[in-house]
C-alpha cells in the first residue's frame, strides 16, 4: 500500500515525502514539474537513502493519473499539486481555476474510479480572508480576496460535496499558515521561481546578496511594531502534521478542516531580527507602502489540531531561521 503525493517534488511535498518515508510509509510522487524539478526528489533520496517512485504527469490528465493507480496500490492521496502565486492568480485567473479546481476534480474522479477515497488536501489560512479577530479558529467565516484563495475555498466545498454524496470518503482540509524553514540537512528547501513573493525566501536571498534590500510592506498596521504579523510554521512541523492526518484519516466521520500553525504570530521586523541573529548576516530593509490585499494579523488557534491529530508544532522561530539560512547558504541559487 502506498500514499500518492501529488506535487511531491515541491517545497512542502518534498519535506512530507521525507517524513512519510522515515515513518515507514511507501510513497509515489506525482508532479508535472511546472514549479519544481526532479532534483528535489533526488535530494530526498540522498536524505532517506531509498529510491522514490516518481511519475511525471499532470493532475488534469486522467490518463496520467490512471497509470499510477494501475501500477501501484494507492491507499490515500496527499494532494499538494497546485499553483500558489496570489499575484499571478489575479493576472491569470483561468489558469488557476483550471489547474487547481479542474485538476482536483479530475484527481477525485480517478480516485473514485479506483476505490481510493482518502485524501489530505493542502488548504490555506487564506480561506479566512480578513479575519475579524485572532487567533483564528476553524469555525470562523470563510472568504477569499483573490482567485488563488477562491480556488482553495471552492476545492474545500467540492470535497465537502463529495463527502455528502458518498460518506465513505475520508477527507482532511489542512489549512496551513506560513510555511518556512527547511530540512535540517540543508539539502532540500524552498526554491521559488523568479523574485520571491514570500517573506522568508526574500530575506534569505537578500542575506546571500541576490537582492539589494527587503521591502517591508507597511509599518502602520495595528500590530506590535506596525508591520504585518503572521504565524510562521516550520515546514518539517507541517510535514509531520500531514503524517498525523494520514494516520488519523480512518477515524474521521466528517470532513475535517484543521489549522496547521503554531499559535504565535511574529511581525516582519521580528522575523528580520530573528533571522539576523540566527544567520549572523545583515538584512538591509526599507519600509515601503502596504501591499494590497495584506491583512494586519493572521495567526492560528492550533488547539483543534492538537485535539484531533495529537499534533503541535515544536520548532521555534530561531530554528526556522537557522534552517532557512542553511538551505540558502548551501544552495545560493537553489536546486
Ligand atoms: P510548490 O509550488 O513548491 O509545490 C507544488 C507542486 O505541485 C510543484 O512541484 C508543482 O510542479 C506541482 N504542480 C502544480 N500543478 C500541477 C499539476 N497540474 N499537475 C501536477 N503537478 C502540479 O508549492 P508548496 O509551497 O509546496 O505548496 C504545496 C501546496 O500547499 C499548494 O497547493 C499550495 O497552494 C498549498 N499552500 C502553500 C502555502 C505556502 O506558503 N507555501 C501556504 C498554504 C497552502
Ligand atoms: N512581506 C514583506 N515584504 C516582502 C514579503 C512579505 O514585508 O517582500 C510581509 C507581508 O506584508 C506579510 C508578511 O511579510 O505581512 C508575510 O508575507 P508572505 O507573502 O510571506 O505571506 P502571506 O501571509 O502574505 O501569505
């Protein structure tokens, strides 16, 4: 029995492959490499000392997926495959609706055909829109402020409908907060294409000299120092959350939406300070206007994850920064 990891060559997927293999699971990675390459999986093989089955294919293509279900006995799917750049989703919404929503529909159809009805889905804290208060609990109202967020919301709804139609399905909607960090080996990590949108890769690329300075998007929010506050979570903790979800899926009697965060928020300047301390590198920055669509504060109430999955994040901001820096300094230009 194996677990199919769609998008397994990507940032969170590759770390989850390591955790699953170390826990004794068999995995099959499925990816079209639109935002990754097979290099990450070669690196994962170095870490775990094992061959990892890797299938190149697109989740929108049922023939590609059916080959996997024909060749392997798939028990459950962890579904990471998707496009995730907010700005691009605003510019090219149809690309996002096609890849993320249509792709997930095709995946579920093929799963159904082969009697595989267990899925862990990569959702996001973006489904809470601009939260009325923090920390954020799973029952808070949902909304979307851009096409990327709308794909996550719609897929959550699609998966709920699939469960209503057939309650043999076991479905976890994992709502990630802000994944950062890298495997402690420094061999795998986040390798964004082009100019990073996210804070941590922008910081590490500034520290290594690939960017001149970090733009801090606004210092007039109602937060500890005026800069935006987020719940940064170490990618290995996040990966361990997926392991727990896979282990607990069979006990779920309804679709479970679960926050994966630490419960602690850090401002942009707090992250910059923590990074400078952990790396011993300066991160020049300039305060610039707010980025449109950003919220002041976003951090999780992680209680439900602890109750339902027996999981909580254990890696702190210092470790997140140390591991991000190890990856970046060992791999100045990524993979
Ligand atoms: P990533 O881009 O590194 O990984 C996604 C992988 O999916 C890539 O390897 C890409 O090549 C693959 N992929 C995309 N479309 C595909 C398709 N049609 N068929 C096959 N493979 C396809 O991104 P990540 O940061 O690892 O994110 C994984 C998932 O988690 C995504 O669904 C993302 O939306 C979600 N998520 C990420 C974050 C974050 O900040 N990184 C936060 C919340 C949710
Ligand atoms: N941010 C910033 N400069 C950057 C990138 C991000 O000041 O170059 C801020 C952003 O405004 C937010 C926080 O860092 O307050 C996290 O942003 P990111 O894009 O990483 O994640 P988000 O929570 O927006 O998905």
